[in-house]
C-alpha cells in the first residue's frame, strides 16, 4: 500500500492509497487545494473544516455538472446510433431496390438481344 503526503491549505496530510495511485492522489489533492486556496482568498480563513466543506461542495458541483454532461452525451450517442441504424436500413433497402431494377433491366436487355438475334 502506498502513502503520499499532500498539501491542502498549507497543511501536510499523509494519505494511504493503492500502489501506483500516488500521482493520481496528488493530482486530486492539488485540485481540492485550488478550491480551498480560492475560497480562503474570497472568504478568509474561516476554519479548516469549513473551507474543506466548501471546497468539497464545489468539487461535488463540478462532478454533478460532469455527470449531467455525460448523461447528455450518452443520449446524443444513443440518438446518433439509432440514426445510423436507420440510415443503414434505408441504404440496404435502396441497394435491394437497385438490384431489382438492374435485374429487370438485364432481363429486358437479354430479351431484346434474343429478339435481335432471331430477326
């Protein structure tokens, strides 16, 4: 199990994590620290717990917006998939119709060729 020291609001915290997750954990802590630092500038040092709570709410809001975008994109993907399936079906139908037209034309040409040869 890995351990990492992260800095949030100018305080060091030792955090355990899975092996190989250290860099990711540091990135996450840096993101939280950005929010805490911005909040401390805006509202002052209102206490570590309150700053962490406010930063957590901001991060949760970002996550909520990201999940909403993912849901919207999944709906768009589903709609595009259905449109693509419908287009493929129309294309197959058009190919079948074209094949029928070409078969009929070939039969008519063969019929004309037989009549010309018989004449």
